């Protein structure tokens, strides 16, 4: 993510500017990031309304500094990363790969995974609502 940000800020800047100039959604994000960079990028990382891979290049065009961008990215990706890793653990326990080494029965792991998925969905919903209120940033299909 950090490398893409720096590439978007330097090597591919003209291409990214051309693509971004055609996107009303990016224009709204750019306005919001200009006023509250860390907060908006964190919310965008928690809410999948903008493709992550392409957004790294676009953020290179904004006024946000590299440090706050990277910190918001790391914090914003942490919940999803935890959920992906934990779902792998649940799958391993459910498949019996852990054998007798599992600390709890499979349904305890599945229950925690369900709670994690519910919390992640709620965080995404709250983040999306906050983005819509802060800068007119809306999910695809909502405009």
C-alpha cells in the first residue's frame, strides 16, 4: 500500500491524475481527505466502498502526508486481517486438522467467528455512514 501511494505520488502521477479527474467519487474523497486526512483514510479502509488496490495510487494525489496515510492504512486493515486469519483457524478446527490440540470445541470457534463477522459488518456500516456524512462519499449504486 505504501509503495503504491509513493508511486501514485511520483512515477505514475500524470496517469493517476487523468483517471482520478474522471471520477466524481474520487473528487469527493479528495475534498474530505484535504480536511481530515487520517480519519477519512481510516474510515475508507474500514469501509470497502472504494477498491483498495487502486485507491493507494489515488491517495498519492491527495494532500495527506505519508505517515498519517500509512498509520490509517495499518489500523484500517487490522480488523479484516484478523478476521481472515481467525477464519482460517476456525476452518482448521472444523476440519479436524488441529486434532486433540484444539483448546475448545469447533462450535466455540465458529461462534467467535460469527461475532467477529457481525462486528466487522457493523463497523463497515458505521464507517460508510460517516463517510457519506463527511464528504458526500457514497457507495456505488447509492448515488
